[in-house]
C-alpha cells in the first residue's frame, strides 16, 4: 500500500474536502451504517503520522492521525519513554502470555530479538488531548526555553489548519492544555484556520504538508502545501499564542510559471561574516523548500519585521535536481519527486535532500559563490530503498555522523554513513515507516510506523551487539 500521510496525499493528488472520503475508502474504513464514530483513544496508537521528543527526553509526543476516519477525531498522546525503555530492558514474557502493568512486554512473534509492549501501559489518559482529524507531523517550540512551557504544533490535513497545544512540566510530570472540554477536545482558539491579509480573512490553503520550525533564531514556523504553490507562515510569538501571519502562492514552476506543490522546509545556518546575499546580513532566513511534484528546490525568505513572505523573480532560486534519464516514469506526472531535507553541517555548506522518485539521497554543495549566492550543486547521489520520504540526522560526539531515511514502500530505514556518503545498512522495520526521531541521549532511533500503528526502537550505540537493529516496539503485532 502507498503512503498514508502528507506524502500519500500528494501522490494521489487529493484535495481538501475530498481527502477524507478517498482515504476512508482506501484504508477500508468500517464506520458505516449511520452510527457515530467513537472518540479517539488517548491510550492507543492508531495511524500515527508524527512524533517529537521532549527536551528532557522523558516524553515522546505522538500524533495519531485518524486518516481512516474510524474515530471522531485525531489525538495527541504521550509516551512515558523512561518507563517504556526500562520495561524493554527487562526479560519479556513469552509469545502468547498475558500482559499486565507489571509485565507489559513480550517476545515478538517470529522476531525473538524484539521486545514488543502494550501501548496502554505507557500512555496516560491525562497526558492526551483530542484534535480534529488529520494530524500530520509534530514540532515542539520552546518559547520559554527548555524549562518551558513548550508548544506542540501540527498541521491538519483534513480540514486544513494548524493545531497547537501548550505543555507545562515540573518534577511531578507534565500537563497538556488547549482549552479542552470534558471530552478532552481542544478549543477553537487552538486550531488556526485563517490569516488576515489586508482587510480580509483568508482561509488556509488545501493540502498542508510538513510543518517546520526555523532553526536559526527566527520565531517562525513554515508550512508548504502539496498543491497550488502556497506556503503558510506561522508567527510563534503572537500575543495569544501561535498565529498564522501570511500565506502566498510563491512556489512557482520556473518554466510554466504555474503553482507547484511544496513538501518540507530547511533553514540554512547563517554567519554574519559570510552571509548569503538573500539574508541581508542574517537579518532574514534563507529557506530551502522541496517541491513535491517538480524535481527541484526553491529558496525563499521572510521579511522578519513584517512577518511576510518574500519571493524572487531572478531565477536564481530555482534549483532543478532532475536525473538526466527518467523515461521509465512514463506519464506519471503526479508522482512525488522530492521529500525531506536537512543541513548536514553547522555552517550550512552541505544540504541533504531526499529524492522520492527515483529513490535517492542527494548531497548538495551550498557554499557561497563569488556572487554571494549558494552554489547549490549536487555533489553526491546515493540510491535508496523504495519511496523514501523523511530524514533524520545523528551526530554523536564520539562517532561518525549518520543519516536515516524512512522508505515507506519497502518497510525499511536506510542508514547512511555521512563520512563516506555510503549506505551502511538497510534496517527492516514495521509497515509504513514514516517519522524518525533521534534520541541522542540514549542512542536510540524511534521509528513511527503509520500503517502498523507502532513505534519501533533502533539501537544506535556502536558498542552494542544490536547496533542498527530494531530491538523493541511499542505496539503489538498479531
């Protein structure tokens, strides 16, 4: 089955209100006969599409999407990682034995080296809230620093929007607050759907893709849309919490001048002593956006004082990454081309880009040329497993840096050694690997499996005999 997430929506060309019906039929939703769907569970994993680690590494926040429409809403749930990983280190019960809070894990069927655990023993109802259907990826903003409070934000793909939840914590635990009612459904103020432009309220465009936080100190988040060329700007420091501040159709095909779809955003690190011309001496961010259906990148910036997008007509910001021979694609013009991206180094001189079709990881030279613009030249291409989309980096202080890419169609995670730009391993995982979360403090990689509704744990400790093997999962495979 193809990907059930933002990448799938783009591949299928599904728009706005049609999305729910298509996905319900595609996934075989059983909510029929006129009965009301049940509320989303707060102690389960169902079609998770996103996850993010808390700054203290105690909690893993997970977005359950409800993309099959079997429940009345999505849910945001919280995994107690400390308890979960401690349980996986204990001797698991044998296959078929009953699980209890005292013995919550068992040996996985046909995978004796994997300990799998019952989610409800590590998910507390008091640490979950309900949000509208279609939660995508999660990001964690730290407006008050690591000590908090924190803000969780996620795009909504069904009825387009951006949801946000405030998280406070102390020695006794955490608290999620979104003006939720007695059914734990978040209030309307925590679901952003419009932006005021001039004297009009403009609705968020259809098909939001991946939400990204600025990594260079600018207090913005960026949300490209899969179709139509729109990009939404989120002000993280608005007076009443995060707010939408601008939306414009600025992702344009340089040849046809028509709007094309975006997928993910990465901000180039900026040094005032060697600042790209576009940044006005680092007063504006330099943003790279992958195009979902055009094989290239687009660079944008933001007028940080006005909180408005700035696009360019010079042509310097269109960076085609097409392979010289893609005849095998035939007429599949709507096939997704590009996935996630991330800067490999702190100077912003190397950019890693996932190419979904044909599957590869690209390395770009983003050093500045004599004209003050990045070179943006492809200097490495590494073939990967099928349908790669998402990317995560691991930079251990005492080891070589690694890149991880989730390959949705092959149920695998590709591991790339960045010192040699070579494939180190392809790790078999559960159905539909999607989001990847690196836990550097514990040397673990958490893999969110959308189709299997599980979270896998891959060992990253090079001294361990289980290095680059999946050793545990949250969720049971029957």
